[in-house]
C-alpha cells in the first residue's frame, strides 16, 4: 500500500503522515528507515544512519540529474554563449601580453607543418585549398577552415600535410573535431 512505512525492527506498518520523527510507533525505538540500525546518537530529526544517508544522497543526486538534464543543458549552453565573447577577449588580452609565448607556439606549429610536408607534395594544390576556404568563407558568411583529415599531431596517428589529407569544413565543425581521427573519416575520402 503506498504511503506506508515498515519498521525494520518490529515489522510494524504505519502511515507516513503519522510519523514525523525517527521513532517507530509500534516498538518505540529509534532506527534507520532503510536498514533498521540504531540511530540513537544522531540528531533528533535523523531518519537514516550515516551509511544509508550517504547512499540516499547519491541516489537523490542521480535522480535530480536525470530529472533536470535538459534544463541543465539549456542553462550550460546559454552560459557558454554568454561567456564566449568574454573568453575571446581574455584570450586576445593574454596573447597581447605574452607575445613571446605566442611566437614560440606559432614557430612550433610552422615547424610541425614543415616536417609533415614531404618534398613531393603538390604545394600549389595545398595553397589552392586555403584560397578556396577563404573564398567559401567570403561567399557564405560562415568561416571555413582547411582541416587535416588525419591530424598532423593526433593521439594515435599523425598525418602528412598533403593535398589528399585536406578538407574544407566550417569552423565550428573543425573546432569540435580538434585533432581527433576515427575510421569513419576513411569512408568520406
């Protein structure tokens, strides 16, 4: 029957609204409502022992997360959208104040591209890919990047800077892809 509690010690059943304390109405003993352990030394309004209280907190948090998942995602998306201009400005400010670090990173990137470009690579077609990306950005109003299908510096694989390893994709897609590579990219080539 819904709304009934059962005492773990004596088995007595009582309505929840009858019970506003941790003491069973039948046996008059203070016990945990989950496991039946004595809880005499705890606060006067405690209804669970410490281990059951911790387990209940985990279950309650998981239930709250699953019940509010969509609202949380919407809140996070709005927060990211509001913070994006601030983060961009902070990044520009950092780059302005740390020119040596920016130059070092740019130099490392240039060297990585140079080392990943074999002598036999067709640099004309590679340059044309960058021109085409700029033109596509101008025509559509959406920024496009030239992406390496197999990243130059990936976690498990490193690719070459050659024309068949390049693709022109929107900036947002490229930033999500980052330097990841999966076998599903093989089917698109």
